[in-house]
C-alpha cells in the first residue's frame, strides 16, 4: 500500500466551527500534516456539542471531534507581537494556510497574504468567509441559518407541492449543518487544485471562498433555468415538477420515489401485481397519469404503499430497476447492511471522549486510502511537539510562552 | 496567460444526467479537457429535459439544464454497443488521464471498460465511478437520483417542520452538486498521488456516503447518546432568536440569529424595544430559547413593517447576523453578488446567450473560468479522432459510415 496522496504536505489551519476545519480535515484525511492553531480559549465548536449525556466539556464535543480528525492541535494567541511572529514561523514551513477570520483581520494582524507570501512564495492561502473578501456585504456577519437562507437554498425549502398551505409558513434552513460542510469541501477543491499546480510551478496563490457563493453554486442549473425560462419558484412550485415523484408515506415511514417515467410506472404496476384499475386507458400514458396525479392516481397508490414497509418497497422496486429509497432516520443508517459491508462508519479511541464511531470519508481509493489515524487533538495537545521539536523552542522558553498566555 | 491548475489533463467522461456532469464541469473550470462520450441512441437525459412542467422537451442542443451542467466540455458520439466503439474509446484512454462515470450496476464492466480493462490500456489511468450506493456492497446495483440518496442519509428527515413530513429541499439536484465537489476533490488527490508516485487508481464514490459525511455531527450525537436528531425548522440548540421573519411583500423573509448577549442587547435597541433586554423571560440564551415563540412574535411585529434588505442592513449595522431569505431572481439582482462577478453570460451557437453562475472560487493567479459553452452533440468528433488520435480521413469516414462514430 502506498502513501496517502497528501503525505508530506503541510497545512496550517486557523479556523473555527465547521467550514474551515472541515476543509482542513478533508486534507488531513488525505494524508496532509495539518496543524490546527486554536486561540487559548479553543475553537468555538468545543462549546457547541453534541456532548455525551449533554454535559458540556471542551474535549468532548461531537462536532469538534468529527471536524478535526487526523490533525495536530496547538494553542497560540495572536494578540502579541511574539505570538504573531510564531505564527509567521509556522507559515514559513507550510504549503497551505486555511483561515476563516472576517475580511481584513489577517491584514490588521500583519498576517495578510501579501506579507505571508514574502515569507513563503509557495504558500497557498485559502480564506473562507460568509460573503467573500470584496463587495458591499463583505463585513456582514452570518451564521449557518443566514447562509442557508441567503444563498437561495432556504427560500425554497421545504419543497411541498401538494400542501400549498406551506406558503403561509416561514421557509426553513436545510437540516443539520450541511451547508457548512459543503463550503468546506468547495474550499478544499480550490485548495487542492492550487496545490497540484504548485507541484509544477512552485508558486502559491490566494483563494477567496465566499460561503454564499459556494452554496449558490449548488443550485446552478436551477438558477440558470430561472433566468432563462421563468420566474423564481417557491416552496410549492418548481421548475422540475416530475409527475408522481415525491415523499410517499408507507407502513413504517416514508420512501422517496419517482414513478414519472413509463418504465418506472410499469415496474410499480408489476410489483403491485397489475391491479385491475391499472388496465384503464386513463392511466396509459405519462401525461394522463400526471393530469390525474392528485385526484385519481395517488388515492389508488397510497393505500397500497401504506401496507408495505420501506424495505419491501425498496427491494421490490429496485430489483425492477426503479430508483427509489427509504427516508432513513440518522439512527437507522449505521445499522444498514450496506453501510456495514462498506465499513463506512469506523471506530476510534479518544482520551476524553472514549471509543466512538465516525463517518469515514467521501471516497474510497484503491491505492491511497483515506483513513482516520488520529482523533481530534486535545486543546494544545501538540504544543511541545510543534513548538519544541519542529520550531526548536527549549522547555524554558515553552514555559515562558505558556506563562505569558501566548500559547 | 497563467497556466490553469488542470491544464494538460484529459478526461474521458461517461458521466451523464446530473451528478456526474456537474462534477466533471468543475474539472473543466479548472482547465482540464473534458470529453463527453455521448451517442445519438443514448442521449443524456438532460438534453431533452424541459425547463418546467408542461413545457415541451427542448431541442437536444438547447436544453438549459444540459447547457448549464456541461460548460467548457467537448462532446464525441460513439456507439458503445459495437466492439469497434469500445476499441475507439480505448485508443482515447491511452492518451488520457482520467476516466469518469456515474453509472450504477456495473455498466462500465458490461462495456468491457472496467478499471482492470482500462489499466491494461494505460497503466496509470485514474478511474472514478460515482453512484448512489457505491461500487460494492449488497445494494451496489440499486439506482438513485438526488432525492433518493439524500433521503437515505438522514438529510431529509432532518429538514423541515417538526409537525410535518420530512422535508425535501427546494433546489433540485443540490445534493448531486454537493457530491460533485467530493468527486472533484478525490480526482485532485489522485492526480497529486500520480504525480508523486506514478500510480493511477480506482476511486469509488457513494453519494449516500458523501451525504452522510455532510451530516457528521448528527451521527456523532447518535453514537454518543443514541439520540436521533430530526427536523427542527429553523431552530438551533443554542441560539435564540433563530428564525425567519416575515417582511413587507409577498413571500419575503429575513433570517436573524443571535449568538451572544451583546448581540441580543443590540437587537433590542435596534428594534426600538430596549426594555426587552432586561425582561427576565429573555435574560439569557436558555430563557430566550424557552420563550422563543413569544420572541418570534415580537420580532415579527418589527420586521413586518420593513423590507428584508432594510432589516438586514439595520441589524448588520449593529453587529447582528441578519440576512434576507432570497429567491433565485433576487440573488441574480443582488448588488453584492453582481459586484463580485458571480454571474457570467455565455453565448451558445444554437441556444443563444444565457446567464450562468461563475465558478465558486476566486483563485488569485489561476482564475477558474468557463472557457466555452456546453458542446453540441458530437461537435468534437473530428478534433478527437483526426487530431488527437491522428486517424486518417478514410478511417474516420468508415467509422462514420459504419455507425461507430454517430
């Protein structure tokens, strides 16, 4: 087995919460040596949880543990000249810096890209901010809620075409913190593209990632269609309303099914044993079924679906080549046979949080596998290793830095 | 002209419909030469996709969906049901770096174009295959569109109102595009690995797994506490207020999130209700969360008198995170996005001029860009077969005559 793809690449991370840390985690999982720089009070994700038994503890946040696997962790305050000088020394020995401070902050600290590139012309610096480094909203604050809504994703959610009363209610953000992870992946793509290029040119560059744009970009066909062909759609109307597609209640939950195409419809009829009503001319074409969707087709399908479980419908129809699947709850996914066989969730020990399972990664490589080799760092866990062994500080100097609150 | 990151990288692209093309489009933005393998008999579903319900299917070169998801690519037409077609593909693979597909159920194997077949043709080839369930496992042959694997991951169960069914997200294909990022990241990692070691490899991307990764903290809660996290509308475990509030106009809303006591005080003053800052019902985040319905009612009274941008501007001035919930047309008209060049116009020989989103990253010395419009079906047959493969006109004419290139 060969080395992992990014072994030998050094990444410095000065970021908190999800997007920036997840970007650096993706690089760490690919084998890069990521040094996470936290302010002495720690990444805000340490305060957020989820915590075991809901007891807050800075070393036991599930969010922090997940978004920071495979990293080294050090503490450093950038409030003093000495702290900033140490940061520069770390930059000098890094290929990549991932940071998420508000626009202008790094410049104010004397750590802007123009300064850092003088120290290290190969440096790739990736800045991840809510609205990017330029433009009238660049200094706006935004939490995940604001970005989910401010990017267009929230306004059309939940998409519920058959329940028009939904329009009376507020649009909702997308579930979990999904968009924050998307922004991290988007930033990691640009960062790796620059790293690949630098293997040939020996030159770094600066990358400006706006979370609003990263999330907007996930809707690029919808946006193009809206601008080309129609008005903006909402939570009950969409450009892509396929007939007989959607969330169908069944015996033990919901399935998402698409019976829009002719062969999918016939698979369903086959699975249902071709009921008498299905022979009626009025259901013979896609167009007719679509016209009759709410009044006639649904009332005939729904009672049948309600008598069958998600797994029965899944296997019965997938064997007939019809795309559909259960709406799983989070608690169900780790117990599915498919995820078990693929060993998607992997266990790892952590000195404070104990042995836990973690989602492993977004791709499986035949020759350079991604792996979880090290749990998220304790606050300042690698101070001695990084400051001592790599930057050459002696133990007295280290104690002084600790006493003065720099590390 | 600066060298683009993936300049000189050639991709033989079997991806089709939504997720795959969205992914290889990112490679094109980064400078790779992406050659889509199509055929007259096996058209990409998006080439005929009507823009909206009840609209007629478009001409195969004029679909907005196709033209948006295939910017900067080339197109060749090859009949893959014929052995000569497969041979032709192998000749192309010999001079390429990456082969990509998003078929479920072993389609590439049936073509005789599995990883091991392609490795024989070019030993350091990078092959990436993406599908809903992934390339192995008991359900590997199962098919999925975006909402199917999104539903498998727990994402839909976590989206929507607590008192309603799981919520589908409103943007069609957004999870496909999310997977496109993961797919591109994997290819970049494999290219770096190849540059260092000379080795190619096979990459298996399960879209279900990509989505699971995007729900990571919810899984951690399950593993820590056996708790099932489910949908909570706009609510948050820690912050309150944390919701969308109705504004002037039809279906206009603004999102407001309060993280600190300082922000809470600023909000109370900004809405002209300074006394609320000292109201014991709202004394700290926990109390505010307990009384958030009342809080939402009070805030809505203020937002309802204003436009969503007015609310955002007023609150941002005092350091409160507020931003409109924008629809797609409003995003296009947004001054900030316009100033950042988020939208670009691209001319297409048959479909005319259309507006698309620019690439989502701003790289200082090698800007990603949309080099050309999406390809007409088979527009690059001559370039690929005559120029790249150095085929004679005679041979090319025979392949066209025999229906191999068609």
